[in-house]
């Protein structure tokens, strides 16, 4: 069945460091791919999405490219801020949603 | 546009007690989901509704969990009787249509602690 595998955390970075969170997926069809973010005490919020191969989703300085050949959707940001501290979830959607286990990011000043 | 509403935000009960959670999705969203998120894990789908019909409840522990969406708007998830392993955050989400390209909008969740 479909599934999402995410890089395990926790990840701790200094402010302005480069961020990569790896995400790979398994799907039988042509899913849409998403990154959701969960700030402390809040619900999940969509960060970015890509609906077909080679699409790049971007938002708030974060980017991820839908790579069909490597079945990946890695999240990147060039310069993280303290306010980016949160848990990040990779997800795919075909007939239903499948979420990864989440990667906790802490950015220290 | 109002978001997905859930209540209560927190609930503490003893094992073998019953509990109910309520969700009101975004107006006009036909599809509603309930997820269970155990600490340190990603959300796990419990049940999906399309209007007032069940689309997928394959992962719902039907011996103790039940859910309904009688008028195709708000929904209730019930646990009876609760077990210790039911301690989790219960998330409700809605989507405007079933298209795979559409994002889900999540409520703030209900944090359940079973003692």
C-alpha cells in the first residue's frame, strides 16, 4: 500500500543554517504530495504542496520538488529562523491521505 | 473564512469511561476526516466521511470507537469504553472535495488523556 517515510528527528540547527528534511514515498498511482507544519499547541497547517511530477511547491522560504524518478519530496530552506521550530509532516494523497511520522525541528539563536 | 472547529480541546478520563469529541468542518466542505495522533507519530486515519456517508472506516476500532455525521455537516467521534492506549490527540480535518490535489484543513485537535 501507499506510505510515506520521513527522516527521523529531532533536528537541531542554528539560526540561518540550511535545512533539509528528507521524505520518500511509495504509491501505486500519481499522488499529490504535501508538507504540513505543526507549531507547538496548534493543529496541522499546510506548508506547501505539489500535484504532479517536477512541480515545485514553495512557501515562507521553504521549497520541495516532486521527484517521481526518486519518489522523493525533500523539504529545504536556505536560512532557518527560530520561528521555524515546529514538527514537519510529509504526506501524500491519492484516495486518502498518508502521513509520515513527523520530524521535529528546533532552531536555536 | 472560519476554520475547522473542535471541542473540547482537552479531556481527561479514566479507563473504561466514555468520551465524545465534536467537529464542525469548514462550511461547504463535503469530506470530513477523523485522525488519531499518538505522541511522536503522524496522524493515522480513523474514518472518512463524504457528506453523511462513510467512505473509509477500515482503521476504526469498531468495538469501541464510533462516529457519525448525520446531517453531513458536523461530526461526533465517540470512544466507549476508553483504554489507556487511546491517549492521543484526535484531529478533525475537512476538504472541499475528494480530489487528491486538494489540501486538508485541520482543526486544533482534542488531547485525550486516559488514566
